[in-house]
């Protein structure tokens, strides 16, 4: 069935909606659920960190397989992930009140699958763009962010009224809906003779990580810089409540800042396809690094909550760009036979940034205070931005397949 550009974007937007609704439920409410089930904050942090490491370790290998012309379709990979995640959610519901250990294990599995699926969900859109289809990836991602904000608010009310059981129930429902939308999404795997030959060579080649990183040395440097940007972002985002407390605020102000951040990033996500007509993705990537650093530095310097509210405007070209520019950049600088691996490595930078932030942030706050932690976030952002400015490159000439 043929779809127009608008129809394709709408269909992909629904995938983004249900994926990011799940992200809100699984990651955003992880502490709420697991604390109520009897786990400690330290145990929760360890579960999230280990889950991130497992997902990051698996992604390159599955992405290498998915890039091969003989591999099963991305739709099948994502669909299988949804089915396994839904089963884990049912097990979580069954054992959450009976065993703390099994609760942590099943919840950790849900986190692994969620983070594992991210590059493959992204690739469902970017692969269509590479095939010459009209799809507004930035708009779809923006709609996903709006859904994240909406379900966070609604789920918060449901948890207060119905209890924590509403969290795994909502996750299960979203995974079923995600599975349905993926199945009806009109994705077709590219089949090209020259990629068949390259795919055969890849199967008999060296290790996935080494061959890819050696093939794209400048892209590898950009990955390192992006990891530092994510470290800066996650240090501030993960420990936002402590930052707000240090400036005289509490939970109400924390919610207000989160809402401001969500509102600031939406215009960038919605209009990024238009912004690409003014400058290529590499340029916006550089801008992103600058604004991530500016937000961290401003967070360190502003003395009051009022000023802290105002500096959230940096979110527009900070996280707003970080959510989309790396995806487009990977799609435009990595060759078609490595496209899914490129998205996987970009997703790994986010995971590693989050893992490092989880390990470092709490310890830095306990030992030296909030300002030292924010200072480290500023330094990480500055170094990451410098690397990206130095190593980003213009888009390579990648032949697009017309259908």
C-alpha cells in the first residue's frame, strides 16, 4: 500500500508516540515503582546502569546483522522486541508483590529492551528517508516528546489514584499498541546487488566494533564527543531535583522546570526538517554542543530559581537538537551498508552518558556538593562540544534508492 509523505509521517509518528510513552513509564517512573516494591535508591541506580550496559553491548552486534542484506527486516526485529517486552511486563505484574529480586530482574529486562530498541526504532524512519521516501523524522520525534510529556502527567495521576500497578499495565498496553503500529508500518528492506556482495564480506570480516570504528575515524571521534554531551545533559537532568533544592526550590518547582524544558524543545523538533534547508545536520550538531555547554554553565552560575527558569531557553537548541541532529548526521555521513550500525552507535552514546552520569552524579554530590557536579557537567559539555566542532564532516555522497 502506497502512502503519501504525510501518511508515512503520521504512521511513523504513532510508532514514536507509543515508544516514548513507554520510555516515560519505564524510565520516568522507575524510582516510583521500584521504591514501592522495596528496592533502595542504590539498587535502582545499579539496575538502570547495568541495563544500559547490557543494551549498549548488544546493539552493535544486532545492528551489524540487521545491516546485512540477507538479514530479517527491521520490522521483525522491533516486533520481536515488543513481544518479549510485553511478556516481561506480564511477569513483572505477576511477581512484583512476591519477590524483590524477581521484580528487579524483570524491570531491568524491560529497561534493557527499551534502550536496545531505540536505534532500531530510529532506523525505521531514517531507512525510509534513505530510500527516497518523504518522511518528516523531526516532526515524528517531536510528537513522541509531546506524548512523553502527556503520559508522564496522566500516569502520575493514575499512580496516585490506582497505585503502582498502573505503571506495568500502561507499559503493557503501550507495547501492544507499538507492536500493532510497527506491523502496519509500510517498511521494506532495501535490496541492492552491491550491498549483497558487501554484506557477504562483512559476515567473514573482523569484529563488528573494530571494523566499523576503523572505517569511520572522524565519526568515531564524534561519538566520543556526543557521549560527553550526553554525560553533561544527564548529570543535570538526572539530578535536577537536587539542583533545584540548592537554589531554594522543591518538588513543585522541579515539575515546572521539567514542563518548561519539554515546551522549549518542541519547536526545534517540529521544525528541524525546515532548519535542514538552511544548514546541514553537521552544523546544527555543532550548535547543539555549544548550547548544551551554555545551559550547564548557566545552571552553575545563576543564583536564583527565577533566573534558573529563564535559562531553560537553552533547551531549545541544546537537548532539542541533541534529540534529532545526531540521528540525521549518522544517516547522512555513514554509508548505506552501515546505516543501522551508525544509528546503534549513536544510541550507545546516550546510554553511556546516562550510565556514567548515574555512577558519577550521586557520588559527586555526596562528596563535594551540587555545584561541583554541575561544574563537571559544564566541563564535559565543553570538551564534547570542542570535539564535535573539530570532527564533524559534511554529508558523504550516498546513493539513495528510489521506489
